[in-house]
């Protein structure tokens, strides 16, 4: 799949933003006044900014409002409804902390569940796609949630939880890559069953469908070299999990806010690389028609 910058930004920053809202809703931390305002401002800038970025990948962004009407069948619609509900409830919860120093516990818990629900519904947009075997797996929503909670723990200052979640997210990422590399072959998808001609003999492409490029080739038949994949996987692991883990251990000893900031920045860099790979390596079955699989 074509790794569009808008979708990569959306998945990275919205995931971390809603992860921070998740912890704020649970009361870890539970700041008041201007401190609370800063925490909520960071969370909303990331969450809402990511959602806005995602609309740039739409052919007609002005029609995005129509997605809300298809909640019965569309995970995209469920994501939108869940996001609006989470943002409204967490805004009310945050207002109580910022302006009145009041913690509306039940409202915070509901907002926390909805915030994590946004991440889950986002992941299911990809996990329900049978045409992309690498995504059609339980590890896709698990990875999305792990990354969101790890990023949220980092931003909220929950060092112990962040350390644990970085290890879990790193392990889940390694598992996702190891099993995902085999998933297309294990799905049994090939040119024979894609065309329905396998019953009459061996199937091969006589000529390409056309001589030039087209939308399907651009969006669904993206290819990335193995060497680039390995480099980006190392970058993802080192910057996304290893460096933040070491820096957080140092933060525990020194309580340095600068080191904590570097840990967050490093994690974001690593997740951006991971998200790029998530799309670049997603082998869509339509590529079989063009000899790309």
C-alpha cells in the first residue's frame, strides 16, 4: 500500500494523543489548573491534529461528515463517532480539572474507555481487510493499542507503566513483523485463484493490463526493497523502544525533564518509521494482476 504521509501522521499522533487522554481519564496523572490545561492541550493537539491530517488522504475531504452515517457496517464510521464522543467527554472532564479543580471520576473512566476505543476502531479499519493478509490478523489491533498505551504512558509521566509497555510494544512489533512476512504466502492468494482460472491449468500473465501506471498500481502495489525494510526496522526498534527505555531508566534516577522529552521525541521518530513500514509492506492482492506479488 502507498504510505501516504497524511495517514502516517494520523496513525502516529492520534494514537499517542488518545493514549494520553486514556491515562488522563483514569487519573494518572490527575493535575488541576494550568498543569491540567497543558496536559489536555498536548493530548488534543496530537489527537485532533492527527484526525485532521487523515482527511487530506480523502478524495473529497468535504464529504468526511457522510462517514458518520455508516456506523452499522463501517469501522471508519465507528471510529469517527467514537472519536467525537471521546473528545467531547474528555473536554468536559478536563474543564472540571482546569477551571474547578474537580475530578469527575466516572466521566474520566468513560472518556478513557472511549479514547482507547478510538484506537481500536482505527486498527479495525485495517484488520478487517481480507485483501491485505498482513493486516487481517489479531496482532494488528493489539499493536495499535500497545503503541497508543506506551506513547500515552510516556507523555503522562507514568514511567513504570511506560517501561513495561515499551517492552510489550517492542515484542509485539517483532512478532508482527515475523509472522506478517509469511502471511501473504500462507493466505494462498495467487494469480490462479485471483482470476478463477486455476481449474484449467497453470496461470501466468501474458502481458500487463496496460503499459502505463494507474491508481491501483500507485495505491495498492507499492513495493519497498528488503534492504530498506531492514534499515527501517532497526530504526523503529532503536528509536521507538530501546532509546526511550534507556532514557526512562535514567529519568528514574535523575528526574530530568529534558531526558523525558528526548524519550518522547525518540519514540515518535521510531513510531513514524514503524507506521511507514505498516503501509509500505501491506501486500494487497490486487498486485497479483500486475505481477507485483
